[in-house]
């Protein structure tokens, strides 16, 4: 169990409320019969750095335990292509279906996450912030084009766009917004030598998109876009507002099960109210 005394009070309160919801849902066995839960990770590190309170880091040993939990508890991991087919066409899927994604394009997704995904034979999609790539930024924190191509060869990894510079799209002027979306798609497709139809909003909260952004994504050939708002996706979902549960070092196996059981889905309401002014 996580030592909650070390966790900031807002996150501790969220966990406490999640405990209450979890206890009510624990006996239910049909949690996934009406949709798919998509998980989002960021950096998969060798070791946890205590000062990293932001929810963007997961130690690789914990990541391994989380995927083992999914495997041992009958969850079926599928690609985002299958998620999209289900939502668009109401294709029948197995109960307890889950999808795994990563945001930003950290190099340790290649060095640390990929071997664990291969161990459990779980597919995943990595959403790339194109200007972060080592070929452009020079930063050792992020993937380069060669590593991306090697990951594709594994047969388990696909790639989507996370924008060009990771700016909040609702703060970007129209001309720059078009560039953020179109250039990220164009450059990524040149790297992977394939089309990409999936986009993940930078930051992902309900203030990170609006109707204009959704329409621009459609014009540039994207078929679906993902938030970081917790919840289940089903055939009734808006393909450009698909939900993902954000996973991090805070999520030991108890917290992880709470996510899988929908104990944090109520957070979507808080998100909506907090960022309402950004949507038009």
C-alpha cells in the first residue's frame, strides 16, 4: 500500500473518495460489459524519484505488477484500432477489455515498457509529441525515429499524435493550431511510414479541447481523439472525446483495481465543471 502521508492532500482526498465508490462497486462483475477502459501512462522509470509528485511517472517494477494483475484477472488487452471499431460499429468485444496507451514519447517506453509489454503480449499505442523527439529536441528523455521504427517491428506498438509542441490547443491561435495538428500528423506519418488516425489532446483535461479543435482534427484526417478524463468508452461515446484513466506511481495494486472498477469515474464531473469556460 502507498504511504498516504507522503501524498499531497488533494490527491489523498481523491483517493479517500475513491475508496468509498470502490466499496460500492466491488461486488459488481459486469463493470466492463458496457464498454472499454483505456489506460494512459507516461514515463516508465527505472526507479521512483520521491520528489516527482506529478502523475507522470511509473516505476517499471510497478508497471510489471500492474500488467500481471490484468493478465491474472482475465482482462483482455486490445489495440486502439479494435477500440475504434467497437465504438464506430458496435463490434462485439470480450468482457473486461482494456487498452494501454502512453503519452509524450519517453525513451523509457522503449527501454523499460516494451520488454514488459512483450512479456505479457499486450499491445499499446504511444502518442508522440513530435518536437520532443530526440532527432529534433536533442533530449535523451525522448524517443528517436530509429527507436520508433524498432518498436513497430515488435508487432505490438502503434503510434498516434500528441501534437507538435504539447501546447494546450485551446490557448493556440487558429493558424498555429492548424500547424500543431497538421504538421504533427505529417511528420509522424513520415516516420512510421503509415497513416495515423488517433490523436491525444495535450494535457487531456476537459479544458484542453473545444468544438473548433474537434472539427480541425476531423479535417486533417483523424478519426478519434483521446482525453485524460476517467471513464468507460462504448458505442455511445463521442469518438473525439474518448476517455482514459491516468495511471502513475500512486497506483499500487489496490489503487489500480480501483481504477479498473470505475472508482474514479466520478472525477469526470469535477473536470467538466472546472474547465467549462474553455469549451465553446
